């Protein structure tokens, strides 16, 4: 539980203190989209097939806190610092950096309690390595769509 509390505090403080790009509307959209997408995916992988879980295989308050307060601020940081106006090499390098950072964080979350809180069933780290770039790309596309909707609403 200590690791989860540290992650929640560190990620949220960093995301909100460093934000220079995202509007409040965009933050709400990113937060809700992230929680929704994670819940849909985890309903199957976590709760039905036990690919991984937080703390115990059964739904629990600690796992709910991880779902709500860990990944959304990470997505905020990813989007806030994303080099939108840079060349393709820099944007791809940025995504690779984030995938590596997310994987390292996942390894730390796998530590025994009280530091770790994430557990693998049949899930393996390389599944996350393959899936994370796709999820980050989807997040980028969603953000661009929200920005387009905001521009349209302002007309």
C-alpha cells in the first residue's frame, strides 16, 4: 500500500503542478476517458481471466484507487509534455521513452507488499510492452479529437 500511496501522490502532484498545456475541460476528458478505457479492459483481463490484479484477485478499495488515481495523471503528463510540433523521430523517441518508463514503473509495482501492489497471473511484461504504445497513440488521437471539438465549440 505504501507504493500505491507514493505513486498516487507523486503522479498527481507532478501532473497538476507541471501542467502548462491542458485546459480543465481537457483534463476532465482525459481523466474520464482513461478510467473508462481501463475499466473496460480490466473487467475482462483482471476480473474475468485473472491476467493481473491489484493486491488480491477480488475487487478491492486499493485496486479501485489504483484505477482512478494512478493512470490518469500519467496520461496528463504524457500529453502535457508531448512534442506535438517536433519531427517524427522526436515524437517516436518520446513515446519509446514513456513506454520504457511505464514498464519500469510496472516492475516496481510488482515488488512485494508494502511497496508493491500489482500482481501477475498469466500476464507478462512484454504484453504491456506491446500494448502500451498503442494505448498512448489512442490517447494522443483522443486528445486531438477533444481539441478539435473545443475549437468547434468556440466558433
